[in-house]
C-alpha cells in the first residue's frame, strides 16, 4: 500500500486492539482509522485460519468481525480497504447497506464471510429476516460514531449490540466525545482504553486556506468563474441543503463545467456513479451535503470549496479534511458572504487560523458589512502615560466636595 510509518492513531490503537481491550478512539477523518482497526482484525483472522490448517479442520468462513458505519459511501470505502489490506490472504467480506438488492447480500452471507461492513438499518433487516448470525462475532468496530448519533442511529446501535456474543471486543471511533458517546460506552464497553490523538487544528493547519468575499446572490456565478479561471481540475463543493445542491449542479453544467451531486435524496446507484465519474475525472465538480460526504475518500483531491459555511466547526474540519491527505497538497476555499462573517470568525478562533480575505475583480461586494472597532496598538510608554492620566483624574475626583442636595422637610402639627 506504500505505507512507511504508522499515523498517531495507528501507532496507539493497534497494540491495544491486539491485546483484546475495548477502545474509545478520538480521531478525525483522514487520520488512518480504517487501517488502525482493520489490521488487528486481519491479524486475528490469519492466526485463526493458520490454526485451522494446522489442525486440518478448515471450514467455511464464519463471521468474526462487524464494522458499523453511518453511510453507504463509508461502508463501500471500508469494504474496499479490506480488499486492499487482505490482497494476499483468503479473507471474505460483505458490504451491507440499503439501496441495493438484499438478496445478493444474503447469498454472500450464506456462502460464508469473515467480515461484515454494515449500515445499521439494512443490518437490522437481515437480523429480522434471520439471514445473519452475529453470535460468532468477536470484534466490533463502530466508526464515525458521532455522525451516527447525529443522524439518529443511537437506538439502532443499541438494538444490534445485544445480538453479538459476550466474548467480544468493541472499538468505538469518534471525532468527539460527548455525553451520548460516554453513555453508550458505559453500557456496552468493559474497561475501555481511551485513545485521543488529534486536535482539530492538526490537519487543518496543513491545508492552504483561502477566503473569497462575495455577495450572497453572486455566489453561483463566482463559483463557476473561480473553477474556470483558476483551471481547477477537480473541486468537491459543499452545500448545506439538498435543493441548493441540485440548483448549483444545473448552473455549473450550463456554464460548461461537468458536475453532479450526491445527497440523501439521490438514489444509491446514481450516487455511486457520480462518485466514480468524479474519481475518474469525467466530472470536474462534485456537489454534496455533509452527511452524503461522510466516508468519501478521493486520492489527490486538489480542492475543496465551501459554497456555504457548515453549521459546526467539526463539519468544517471534516469538509476541508477531504483535501491534503496522505502528505499531498490541497486548497480549501470558502465563499464568504456578510451573514457568515461571525461564524467564520468563530471557526478561525477555535482552529487558530488567520485566513486572508480577498475580493475578485468583477465581484466587488455591495452588501452592508458589520461595523468593527479597530484598536490602535500603543507602545508601552503610551500605555504608562494613559495609566498615569487615569490615576490623576481619579485623585482629582476624590478631592471634590460632596455636592449632594438635601430636600427641605417640615414638621407637621
């Protein structure tokens, strides 16, 4: 695979996983989590299969590992990673998710598999239909747990885990640890090792950030101009709403830029086709929403564009983290209108970034900008002089006589 040294999460998680301890891993997308939890699983499977050969008891593959993920795209990505890492060993896997034939998945399960990568909804269908048996599973991985919780899959995860045998190891990987993650861990994990290896700033700081100021009603026009004038070969564009994605694709195609989109309302087959065409550079622009983009991994992606700012800082780091992966260069461009000035300032403050703002010729902003008070930098000498003046004023005030006026009162009777 061309790996030379382990990433931080791999270096810390792999030995713990091999020791059969439960894990809570806190790491962002693009840090090598898939490799961190897949290699220990494959190591165990190799040992088991070698033992079977030695004892001359080779059997059909039995499901030993279950990997739960929030989206179809991530399920396919991890399933492909299993193929890559197990290229020279006899490992059988199945990807279980909705939008495709459940019968094909049943056939693979009946033939015997070692690893299942699944989204929760389709997995529960198989459990209900008695087409999968989880009692033999020894290793469970829940990837992108915070995303699963955001998408409302907590109840489904809680339904699935009791079907797995008691002698199991569970690894939960999440970008953040919140109270719900802790509750789930307390309910199902035994004395877990907490591994926290990345700060939100780590990867973000390595990316070349740019902010282009633009009026809200000029964003679509500017996006086409930006991609064309800078000759950007591939651009992953993020929006917040499905309708916004559809409209943007129409405009881009009218401007001669081949584009497509992926979001929750797009059929799985169409999403897979759009992603494949984008990876093969048949499409120049892929527009997507945050949820649909979970798990998208595009090799050497040169540019990510925030057409609209996301609602959270975590989503911002996830978006820009699609570029500059595995040591490659990458640019993250944010199209910023007045209404998002405050949010952008909060993102920069949290991630310790200071991104210069530019305006492009022909797109000068006309929206009314918020007033900002600029403080002049003063020398230490000037600060001391100001301090003495304030002290002098305070002393003068204290010497003045009290001029409080008293009302005259008269006694009655």
